[in-house]
C-alpha cells in the first residue's frame, strides 16, 4: 500500500484482482473478506465466462449497493486515470452488475467505474 500511495501501479489477475476491491468472495469458504479497498464499493468476479458468472446473483444479494465487475478469462481492464475511464482488452468481455443488472463491454470499449 505504501508503494501504491507513492505512485506505484498495481495490477492483479484472478484472486489478485479480487483483493484490490473493498470486498472479495472466497468460494472455498463461501464467505466475504475485506480487501485492500483500492476500489471502494466494488468486487471482482474473475473467470466470469466460466465459473464466476454463477457468483453474481449470490454476491449481489450479499453486497447490496456494491458494483460487481465480472472479468472473463483472457480479458483485462486498465484504468486510464487521465480520461477517468477503464478500457477493455483481450478475448472476452467485462460485465458490470449495478443493482443486479448486467451491462457488458467488449474489447476496445471503455466504461466508467462508479465506486465510492
């Protein structure tokens, strides 16, 4: 966190992306855990196009008001801080769940993250 606060770039894949958020879901214990809170009021659902999609409704019920970010395998998103937008890269899509409603973004598209 000290490095991040001093300007370092932080990234994560799968569980590494999950822990960057305020909350993350541990599928083995089926519990919610506090993350690093670099993305307040957000949670990542990795492997969204395979196993992760099944978590969406369960997490939406347990985390009302939290933005869920479904990330497909072989897909990523990068924050373009200057434009205040996130860009989608790779082979799959990014799905945002706000109030349980999915909105999907494809590679080459960008979106805003409305987090705390």
